């Protein structure tokens, strides 16, 4: 299995042929040289953006999307937990009411009113 070139090598491989071709018989002195150098710098910047910056931006955006999704899920789970906790409190209060009613009914059943009728 051949080793894949790293980012620096890929950028150099993308730039080298154009630079070698562009340097053949190039005049780099004065205004024409300044124009040529500026064209190369712009082209190199475009290669670096395409080879380095755009993949990083894509990875960052994908990561941000994952974080947004996880944040949304966490909020939904938190809300669900709060709803469940509220339901538990309501049900516990209702159980306490029913237990009190059962106790009252048992007390009424065993109380003096029954003995007088019986």
C-alpha cells in the first residue's frame, strides 16, 4: 500500500508545475515582474484555499451541525425529564390523596357509627 502524501506535499505538487512553467523566461523585474508575482500569489492562495481551507471549513461546518443536533436532543431530553418529574409529583400527590381517603373510609368503617347500628 502506498503512503498518501500529506497536505504540504499535495499543495507543493499542485503548485510546482505551474510555478516551473511560469518561471520559464519570466521577467520578474519592474512592473511586469510585479504583475506576474501578484498573479502567482493569487493562484497560490487559491490552491491553499482549495487544498487546506475549504476542507477545514467543511469539517468545521459538519462538526457544528453535529453539535447543534446534540444540543437540540439534549434540550428535548431535559424537557422530557422535567415533564416526567412533574408527572411523578402529580401522581405522588394523587396517591397521597387516595391513601388519605382510604384511611378515612377505613376509620369510618371501624368507627363508633358502625357499632351503634349493629
